[in-house]
C-alpha cells in the first residue's frame, strides 16, 4: 500500500521491547496472530448480494478448512457482520458466539470436530460502509455532472472481515472464488477474470470470477461501477487501466508506465507475473489508502493514476510513475511472498518503496530520482532520531498497532536500509538473492530472516549480522570521523555512536555499518564499521574525504574540524547528491546540539555564490530555510532572516524565470514552483506582487497559468486574501470534480490566515467538498499553513463528533494528534493527553506520544534557532 498522507509521520511507534534473540525463518505454527491455528482455511467460495440503495449486503460463504487437531470451537474474524447460521459438512449446526469488540466469531459445535478436511457453510449480512474501509460506497460526480455511486473495497490491514467472515490474518493464505450480485449497469473488476455473468432480474446481474491463487485475505478486491478502461499488454499479460467512464483516456500514461515496468519486474524477480491479467483502477476521491496492491486488481486514488494534460503537472507525472511502480512491485513482494505477520510489514513496504525508485530511475534517468530521495532520507531520519521511534521490525500485538506501523520507518527507513544493503552487496548479488527468496517462498509467507538467508547465499556475506542491526533496533547510527596529519599522510579514525534529537536518555546501541568513503580525486574506500574503531591512511593532507559517498548509507556523519574544513572548501566539486548529503548532515548536527547553525549557512553561501543549479541540493536548501523561518515565528529577527533567505534564492528565480523556457529540463520545471513558493513565504515583495497579478488573471482565464504554477500562485494569493476572493476559491473547491485539482486548490485555501476564513476552511474540509479519505489531511494542512493551529484545534474540537463520522476506523487514532502536533500551546497538549480517545487504543497512544515528542523537539529547535540566528545576524552586521 502506498500511503500518501502527510500524517504518516505522526504515527511512528512507541519504543517497544527488542526481540530477545534474532528472528527465525517463517513458521506457521509460531507466527504471531490473534486467531487459533487449529483450523486453517484452504478455499473460499463467497456469494454476495449487494443493495446499493440501502447499503446492505447478504452473503453465502462456503469455506473448506483443514482441522489440525480436534476442536469444538472454530474462531474466525468478522467486523460489523451478523451471522445467521453456520453448518459443518452440511449437517452440524453451530452455536454462534459473536464478539464484536474483538472482531471475532466463534462457531461452537456439540462435539469436537475431528481432524481432517471439512466444509463450513455460513449465511450472514452486513452494511456497505460510507467511510473508506472494508466494502464501501464512493459517491462522486461524473464528467457530465451526474451523481454516480461506485462500490469499492479496501481491506489492508484487517478489513476483509467487514465483507465476509474469515481468517483475516496474512499467514492464513487460501484461494477465493468470488460471486457478486450487482446493479445491471455496473462494470465489475476483481483479482481474477470474469468467468460468467447471469442476469438476475431487470435491475441486477450475478458476476462470477475465477478462483484466485493462494493469497492473504487483505489482498482480495472488488470494485464495481460506471467504469471504462484503456487496454494494453506486456510480456503476454493483458493490462487495463479503469477510470470513471469518460475519464479512461487519462489512464493512458499509467498504462504505458505499466507496460514498461512489467517486463523489467518479470526479469528482476526471476518469476513471471503469475496472474492472467493486471487491472489498475482509479477510485474517484474517497480512497484514503492512496493506493493498494490487491493482486491483479490494483487500486489507486484517481489523482495518482490519471494524468490530465489540462491540470496535471510534471510532479504528478512522476508521482504516477512511482506509485504504479510501487504497487506493481508488491505483486511479487507482498502478494506472491507475504510477510507472516504485521511485524514484518516493512518487508512489503520498504522493499516496494525502494523498488519504485529503482524502476522509475531506470525508465526515466533524466528525472534524477535517486539524488532527490534525499528529501525522503531527511524526513525519515527526523522521525527516527526521536525517542518515539521504533525498530523497522517491531512487536505488533493487534490491529491498532499494525495500522500505526505504516509510517516513515516502515516505508522510508525500510527503503533506505534496502538501498544500503544493495550498495554493500552489489546489484547482481542482491538481485540474485531476491530471485532465490521469491522462488523459495512463492505463494507462501516469509520473515526478514528468510530474506537475509537468501541474500547471504548469493553474496557469501553474513547479511543478517549487518541487516539485523538496522531492522531489529531503533534509531540512527552516527559515524564520527577524526583525522591526524603527519609527514604528509592523514590517518582517519572512524567510531560510531547513536544520533538523537531531544532524547538525552537514549540507549547506547551498536550497528554494523557499511561505510563508503571517498571524494573528488580520491580512491573509494569501503568497510563495515562495528563496535571497534576503524582506521585507514591517505597519502596526503587536507583531502576532501567524505563518508556516505552517493548517500547510499543509512547513517549520519560527524566530522572533526580537520576533516570537515577541506570538505566545506570543496563542496561544489562533489556530486549533487553528496552536496545535499553534506548539507543535510550539517543541519542535523545543529538539530542534535552538536554543531553551529552558522556552519550550515556557510555551506549555503558557498554553493549559492557558485550558482548552484541542482534540484536536489537547492530543495535541501529551500526546505531547511523554510523550516528555520517557521522556527523564527514570533522572533524580531525574522524579517532579517527572511531577507537573507531571499538573497540566496532570488538569483535562482532570475535564472529560471516565471515562465517555462523552450527545451528546459523537466527538473527546472519542477524546481520553479518550489523557488517561487519559498520566496513568497519569505515575503519577497516582487514575487508576492507578481503572484497576485497572475492570480487575478487566472481567476478570469484559468488557461493563463500552467498547471504547475496554479497551486503556488493561488497559495500565495490566499495568505492575506479577502472574504470575497476566498469564496470564489471555495466555490472552485466545491465544484471541481477532479481530485488532483480539488486538493491543489484546497491546499491553497489552507494558507488563509484570517480567523474567520480559517473557520470557514475547517467547515469546508468536512462539508462534503473534500472526500472522506482526505479530511484528516485537509485539517492538518489548515493547522500548519494558517500558522494558527490553536484556532484550528478549537474548531475541530467543537465539531469533532461530526468529523469522526467521516473517518475510517484506522484513521481515528491519529486524527487529534495530527492537529495538536502543530501547536506549541501546553494547554492544547494537555487537553490531547486527557482526551479519552488518546488512550483508547495502542495506536492512539502511539500517535499521541509521537505528537507530544515532536512538539517538545520543535520547541527545543525554536529556542536554539532563535538564539543562534540572533547571534549570527549580529556577527554579519559587524
């Protein structure tokens, strides 16, 4: 699954006990879970009848099970369903004992069911939901302005149990044969091809699908509605991209991406895509997961699958490619081979996040994707440095904890650690290990240790020893570099420590760190740094020796003055990714309290004076300057700091200009909005005036602005807008049906700073103008962009009960922490802690703890920033 919400960083976990010993290979008997393993499903036949008007379903289910040992009780999952009857082998009637709080049902029989193969026949009923989880409806307006209704499923982590009773844990793999009665006019798509359609009456039809391969319950999918597709093929596999009828042509770009990616994956994994077709489906708006890897029926929120030449931007094109590559990678890593339990969700998500970048880079080398992953690295390490981080592999006790594990650590850190492992082992060894892993565990389950064993077998290295130090313990290693120069030679000593932010009591840990060192004109050195110091010598002094060359490692670097001086002097001679890396590590030292902010500014000055043009480096600078400007809110030094920031970026905008140049690189096209937005944030009068002018023209003629500037220009215009102009924009948000444009315009509206307009924004967010699956994100955006999170909190609390009715269960835990996390008000933080919802589930406790810790770390950063910038500005004026 590709979670696209900004809120994921608020869901990092609480510190959990580390495993007492290294994880073993997959064993069904010992895999964690909440269901007994005495009864195991092998095949399901599910027959659904849907009532799309009254939002109900009726189900008849036959499950073939293997009873491992005699038992009178068969326990399986259900959530919100009502079981009417259950028969064993068409003869024994079960006593039905539902536990709705535990989301289970126990079928009790008068006598123990003997070991062997049996069948269960279950009749049940349940609701079709309005919130985007389980089986639910998505109401939208089609291109002709007509209201439409789509039936959608979203089952990860544990919502298959909302459509049918079953063993809803990933280790219980089985086949699924799905039949569904639907409105006659609906097109229906599931994991497998349709094998039959029968008209039931004048209004309905029954659609039957082929049985699936063995797979986990959360991968089953059903989407039905007024849809059409564009069709293609790759390596003999039919590929279709579905969209609401009338929009199917916008799926052409995603289809072309899939046609290129599929042959690459077939070769890379060494196993050809095993299903007879691959469908990708655009869900209009109400799809909170972002995207989901349902085997053979991949689902996406429409703005990450459909490319509209009138409204989509180069960033959208790139995002579509990445998300398609991500979900397609899951067809092997996640679907063909599935983690045994949610403690290994990183095996799915970290790998797919890494593979999406690898595939996108291979197919689009001019996009410079890998250097621009610096942003992912910085965001991930910002989370991982706090006390509320968790190991990539963490103990997961329940569904609430499992939902909280879909965060920056599982995705971002997982991706970065896998990249480091590939860099250490070499691409060929790593690929061969993945092939062996896929072959050994196809149609089954695996653990991280299974992967380490496969990689060790192909590389000859003890992969587990290195990998487990990054996956089974939390936090970030720091490599400390000291040097002594004697007789024209420099001896470098490398040691390690733990890098933390606002965590004075962090436990000391040791990693086995693959280190790559080098620099302009220097030979590359590779080693694995353990607990003992490592030394090596270069036959010269003052060499610009940098660690983490290529930014392929997951560690921070702290250089002593002797080592850092030549790096700083030569920074412009390093590759762009290394320039961004040097900047990121230097800023991190400031945040950890081990370096001066002035050292970061010195690097910025040096690079901008030499006319830096690289997007990864410039976006590192822009991001950090915007962060510091946020920390300067309330400081009398803020105007002077903003003047400095403008002076660094104004030459970049002068080079780029406001308008796209013929034949300019796609990277410059993507950089332009970032530079304009930053200069507007820093109150550049010329930029603000030009944005206002272009916005006024755009209101009269929407074609006057290129799509990539619409969000930037309108956001700057909204900052201090009047009520009349606000209402024009709010109407656009309400009336616009295209999800990409709707969210872009709302993000602009979120910048409004007038208290009355903030109130109207909060009301707009849950009024129906924004899809249910994006309400939490929208409210968090208002709290951040308005610079008035306290008012947003007050308004959200006033309407909390109504807002929560629109949210899926798995988004409830982080809802309030996502708002409070933007505030520095101790009263609001205390209110969050006292609220019963903050301790209702383990996931809520995790989200609350992380929000509180993030605020505390930010307050520390604000104090340090304002003090150091004051002294730095004073020094600059003398």
